[in-house]
């Protein structure tokens, strides 16, 4: 059988950064099916700069994340704290908090979410709309984590789960495994980070 690369299974269009801590955490359900969303945001400081495609926004309170596909300036001006912007997003994970500040990358003071329940699903016939994730590339980026994808819950106290050290990875090719995936720090406070790339 020929060796197949990941692109054989689809296109990488989803990503999630998981910092599980002491709570067994899975892939966000919003990412298991590919959708794009509109979210209205407002400028909150004079440093508000124009968002560009590919950048990540991160909620200061919720730590919700999303990847920017495009940005449309509806009113005001960038840099004058009065910008009103509609963002088109993908790879949405977490739940935005009302009037929380969010930033591009590490800067957490550029925009505020006008209405955290106000994002709407795009309905303009874009590629991959409604397609389920077929494959997940999962890599432990920092420190050891316990992983499971068989429906069980990894447990720190009993050390149940498969230990993955830093820079170890696994490819999951069964949609049921993607839904059942859970990860947790190997020991309390060990601060692991897991990166997940999803192919549709």
C-alpha cells in the first residue's frame, strides 16, 4: 500500500490550541464540522489596527480563539478607537464573553466583542461548508500530557491514558475517535499544551 500524506484525507482548515490543565478536555464541538462565521467587533483603543487574514483573535476573559479569514470596516477608522468591524472567522473554539476585550495574537486590547451570541454562520456556499473533520493531527507541544481517544477519560491520579511527551504526535483518522478525544496534564500543574490540526 502506498504511503499516504495527510493531504490525501482533506485540507487543513481547522486548528485548536488546547491547554487542558487538570480538566480532561476534548476537541471543541464547533470544529468537528467545518463552518465559517461572521462576528461584529468594535475598536476599544487608539492602537486598533486593521486585522488581516490568517491572524488569530483571542478573548482576554474567555480565552476563546478564532482565525480571521477577512475583515470589513463598517464604520469609523482603524487607529481611532471607533472602528466597527465585521470579521469572517474559522477555527472558532471556546465561548466569547459579553464586552470582553480581544486581541490579535498576544495583544489583548484591540477590539471588544459587541455581542458574544451575535456571531452568525456564513451561508454563501463557500468550500467545505458543513463537511465533517476526517483526520486530526494532534501534537503535544509542551510538557507531558495524558491522552485518550477510546471513550475513556484520562486520569492524573491513576495515571490512566497514554502519556505523550513534548513534540510527540498522533494522527486520528476515525471520526468517532475525534469526538472521543480527551487530554489532561500528566500531573497537576504541569502546564501541557496540545496543538490540533483538523482536515476536512
